[in-house]
C-alpha cells in the first residue's frame, strides 16, 4: 500500500472563496444582461460594488492569507522571484507568491 506524504493545506478561508466565485457570477450576469434586462444588470453591479467593499475590509481585518499585507512584496523581491521563476527554481509560497501579488496590485 503506497502512502502519500503530501498533506492538503487550505489557504483561502471560506469567505474569500465565496467572494471570488460570487464576484465571477455577478460580473458575468452584469455583462450578459447589459442590454436586455437592465434591472438585473443594475443589481448585479450593486452586488459587485458590495463585494469590493467587503473584500477591502476583509483584506485589512481577515485571516493571514486574506490580508493585503500577506501578498504585497517589494519590487526587488518580485523581480528576484520572476528571475528565479524563469530558471525554474522559485520559492514556493502559501497564498500569493510575489508575482501573484504584483498581478493583484496591477
């Protein structure tokens, strides 16, 4: 019987997961209903706005990996990470790596 030494680590808390998928759904609804169902389009926009407010607050007071401070890296750290990534020897991170953090900021 083979044993698996890898353990599953859940990095993102349930509220971050729900936020991401609800944002995808609300944005899609707003995009699809732009001309046909204006009331639904407007409500989807309100939901997106509310989600952004929630995520901004959660990014300050939430658990470690939900906080903005967890994925904001210096430009030097980001450049070094990208260089290491190109040579296939990048450091592994729980949560966002420096390149992912830079994409969030962008």
